[in-house]
């Protein structure tokens, strides 16, 4: 399972059917006020941005989608039951969001009052027309301020079907997508066999949000738990670590996006890359992050890597099977200065990651609000931010069936002011998906960066270390100075 743009997904043509979620409570005016639960910090910020964007007639939208295959003629009633079971099972998927006394409340609908209504959408004779329809459908139908916050459908053919589900980010994260695939297809296959749906317990994301807010809503900027963030800011001078290469963006402006994906290593190369990382006491994601840091440095960036890294908050088994936004974004910092070999940079990555994990409990949005309040008031991050995300999809629930189900995830955002890159490992290798601003400078910079990174990880797989990373040739404005490395070294 990998993540790539929906436009790159070749879906065979067919008849499109969608299932619309209905609730008796909605017909009666909505859930009872007494059923309200407070939203998480991530949800609160996301919803606030949507409100402010709507008020300014400047919409900011994003969605997360998953597609997967069903072999043989589709049993539509069984799929409908499986989809309804997913919504009933996960409280966050059956929530409406609204303001109560200034706070954002999640108000769950009674699962017994939910139903699905099948609607024929249309028949598409070519993959091109179908792909265009799906892309536009997802963009137009997902609205943070309107319930329901997802759409569910399928492309039906005589001997197969492609199922799609698209969600507003407020109800899920990237790791929720393999959970969705596993649950829907496990339930569907059981129903087709005439069996009951049997799935392990999935605690509610609303319980997680309530627990998180209880711990961190009352803290202030002087709280000692913010010490890691303060030290990071003191060394870098800012809350947000800047992307160190030129993307050709102007301040306070959002741009249309480029959404592209490619493979960095095939399956065999990735296995060798992993062995090279293990040889120097590192993990594959650490080796990849080391390669990213060296490529940015060779392009004119600083010797000390500073960036944001999303980290799962699901814990060990507690929220493994739960759908929700279980992501904390944390700063990571390590030395990748010239002259350091692969083992030395890997040791620095490992130390930086260990330090980061030791302080992961403080929610990113809360730290942002307390330590950078002026920037928190904005509807987007203030400038291009250095961002690295990695997921090993082989470890996800249901990964042993991915060859049969052929799942894929897709992300989209209306506009951006920087670049974000997501890396995934699956049975086919190591892959990269990037969303960045659509400027001439960004296209050159990101294209050269991708080539340099591919060459670097291939060299690690071949020789077990760095040789000479491919130089980036795009115009750039380097961030950082030699003093940057010295300052970092004095604090470690």
C-alpha cells in the first residue's frame, strides 16, 4: 500500500454507485446537546481554519482518500452493511462538529439511527473521464463545516469493483486508511460467507481527545513540559523550522499545488538499504532521514538538520484499530555537517530521534498556541517548513492481504505555501509523495531534490554509506551558516 496522487491512479471504467449516510437524529435537528464531547487540539485548529477561511471567502480544503479492489461481482448489500458497520463502529465518523460556548464540540449520532442510501451516480466509459469525475467529486464534496465528513462509493464492473472512501482530515489520519481497508473488506468477506462481522475492539478517538485535553488544556507557556520546544526554538530562532531551499514563494501567499509521487528504491534495493542501516545501528527511516539531511545540506542548506516529523500517538496497542487523527507533530534536530560519514550521521539521527520521543507527549497545536501565538492566529504555517513523514505500510493491520486488495491512499490540498514529503515502504519498495507550491523554482528544486535523494539512498544500498550526493542545481537561498553547526554542538 502506498500513497500517491489520485490522478496517477488508473481506475478501470464502470458504473459508479455511492452510499449517502442518513440519520434520524439529523432529521430531528441533530444530536442532543448533552451528547457533546470536546474536540482534540488537532480538530479544533483544523475547524477554526475552515471557519475563518469561509468567512474570508478564501477556502482552504484538504482530504484523505483510500481506494481498494474487490474481486468478482460486487455484492452491493454486503458492501453497504460493511460500510455502515465502519461508521457505527468509529464514533468520530458519526460526529457533527459545532461551537458550544466558544469550544468545538463533537456530537456523535446514535449508531442505531444511522442508515445508508444507495444512489446511482453515472456510468463512465473511459478511465480518463472516471478519473476526472472522482477528482472533482472529492474536491467539491468534502467540507469541514458540513456533515457527513466523508463520501463512500464504488465503481462497479461485471467481474470486479473499485471502492473509494474520502474523508476530511478532521476525522482521520494517514494510518487510519489501512484500518478502513481492513475493516470494510474483512466485514464484507464475512458477510459474503454468511457470517457475522467480528472485529477487535476499537476505542473511540473522542476518548483520546478528552484525555489529551484534560492533561494539556490548562498548561501555560511556563510549563516545564515545553522545555524541549523552547530549546529547539532557542537554537533555531523560530518555532517553525524553515525548508532550507528556494521554492520561489512570496510571504503571506498561498499557491496552487503540485502533487507527485515516485519510487526511490524497488523491493530488493530496499531490503539491502535496510541491512545497511542496521549495520550502523539504525532503522530504515533513520537512514532515509539521514539521506534527506545530507541532500539538503549539499544543496546549500545548513549542516544541522531541523525539521518537523509527524509521530503516531496510537501507542502500543491501545488505539491500534481506531480511526481518528492520532498524530503529533514534533521538531527533530541532528548534525549532518560536512565530513561526517553515514555511521556518524546515523548516530546523530538516532540521538535526535530518541531525544524527540522523550518529549512527545505535548500536543503540537498546544505548543504552537503557547509559544508562537502570533503565528497561531494565521490560517496556515507562516512560510515553507521542513517536513518529513515515514510509514512502513507492511506493519499495518491487514498488510498480509494488500496484494489481493490493492489498497492505495491519496492526499490532496487546495493550496500551499511550501513543501511536504511523505515516504512509505511497502512490499514493492520505498516511495515518495510530495505536495509543494506550483512555482518554477519549486518544480526545479523538488525535481532535483528527488533525483539527489534517489541517488543517495541507492548509493547507501550499494556501498553501505554516502559517496557524493547528487548536487542540486535549482536556484536556492541557503538557510543557516557554519555557526549553526557550532551552536548545535555546544548544546549537545
